[in-house]
């Protein structure tokens, strides 16, 4: 590829970098300082269109100003870029800008042997940031191609805090005016979800496009799915029944799939794209974990609402899914399970750190009946006792209360307040 042509593309791409002062600054930026100071390659991964490219530009603006190289490999003008062109690209950067600190590569996985170039640049002293997700290499797989040291950051759709920042709403639950606005906006966020384009445009049809691209391009084309109709029906079913329990056998029988391996593969594809997360039933015996039914949660309530036939989904399931999204977002280095004891008492979520239960969380939309209240409290209490925890939470839609039962503190907290803690 001609160096003058590469120089023109680089110049155009720099001119097209967004003014990030007009974007919602992600809360994840607070963690990025440690990434910047770490010389290892930084990988920004996440579901399609959750804002990874904008996030890169925010990192540039906050930490590198005019001390970086940037190249977007999704540019259609460089569709014929080959491995041997990396050296030319590097030379053009040096000729045009001189020596700088960091490389920012967007969608670099389009190019064969990209990992060798990134490893080489990192080895000679450059900080490298890499992001991308498409049918050639899903973002979750990026790190497997790097032999050098690397650190990973998973980006999600907007959190409720970020949603409120975009809406320019003061986050102050002590203010009656602010709290009223927060509750009103949460009811929108609860079903709209947090994909940046959807939040900015209020156009939920975008969700169907995102979902279609993931299913068709990232999975069907990539993994050569033969029975496309069956696979699409399978995906819709799993997402529609988010928060429910499944076994591989029940899915196999329901769709008349020939073997369990195919079911397992289908679910792995959905997890690989970050569409769903699998939650297993907790057991101290590791060999038993895969014997129990599993639950699946969707990464975004907007997707669950749009793809999963939201009109037929109970509000309580949207609430449970929303709680899980936040747990997933904030506990990436932990393990999350659900709990059921021998007396069939259940707690929705256990969060484990180093194989030790650190948190027990129950979810209940409302306490309209005394039996519901008692069941949810007893389920949480059984987990607190078994794992010797002194404190547990029940996330509700709007109910707030604090109890002390048998020496255990149980706090019932509205979801909008819990998300802003």
C-alpha cells in the first residue's frame, strides 16, 4: 500500500476524531489511569455498539492529547491493507508526527497477523490500546491473540448514572426535585436500556439492528450455522426467557436438536458476543455445578424488551435482569451464582471473591402479599446463615425498609437508589 495514500487516510481520520466534550464521559474512565500507567497492551472489549470507539477517543483526550497515534482499520479505503503494510504505517506515523507515546487501534482484527505488529510495538516501548468486534474476531477473543502482557477492560452499554449524566439530571437523592426526576427517568431507562445510540435518539428500532448484526454477522456467518431458522428461534427463546432456569437437555428437547453439544455451542456463541451471561447454581462441590439448571441474563433491558417480546415479560423479571447487569458490570473479577438450599429456599445472587461468598442479594419487585415478603426474606436469610454473612440486600422497585432478624441486617432498597450507590 502506498505511503502517500496511508498519509492521506491518517490525516482524514485525525480530522474526524470526535469532540468528546459533547459525549457522555464513561464512569469507566476513572479506572483507566491504572491502564494508562501499565505498560501492558490494553484491550477494550464489549458488545457491539456499546461505545468502544468513543471510549478510546475519551482516553486520548484525557491522557494523551497530542501524544498518540490513531488508526481505524474499519475504514473502507484500506480494505486491502495487508500484514506487510504495518511497517509502512509505522514509518508514516514517525515521519508525520515524530515519536509519540501510544498507539490506538480500532478494529485492527481486520488485518492478518495484527497481533504480531501490536506485540512488536509494545515490546519496543509503545503503550497500545486495541478495540473491536466483528465477524472476523469477536472482541472477547482479542486477548487470546496476544502473546505479550495485556490487561482487559469490558465496556457495557450506559449505566443508569451515565444515562442521567446525558439527561443532565443532578444525582442528589436528598433533593425532592432531583429524586422525582431520577425516579421518572429510571422508568424510561428500565425498558429503554443503555445502548448509547438508543439513549441519544430514543429510537428503539436500533436495538433490532444491533441484535440482527450480532446474530447474523458475529455468529451465523462466523461459525457457519447451517439451520439458520432454528438458530434464530433458539436465540430469541433464550433471551425471551432471561432470568428463568434451563437445562441443556430441556433446550435440546424443546428444539429437537440432535445433541447436547450443539446446544452448548449455541449458548457459547451468545456468551461470546456478550449478549447473555450464564449463571450457575452454587455448589461447594465444583463437579456438581454443571448438573444443576442454569439461568441466563440479557446484557441490556432494552434488548430484552425489544427482542424478548417485552409485552409478555413480567416487571419482576426486568428488575432481576437489571440487577444482574449491574452486578456483572461491577464484579467482572468475581463469580456470580444463584442459590437454592435443600429446603428449596432461594436467593437470586451470590457474589464470590476467591471462591468465598462475599455478598447475597435478593430481588423482589413488590411485597403485595405477606407470603411473598416472607419467602423472599427467608430465602435471603438462609443464604446469610449458610455463608456466615451479617448483611444482605433485597432490591425492590420502590420499597425501602431496614430489618434486623436473628442478628442479620437486611436492607430493602429501591432499584434506582441501589444503582446510584
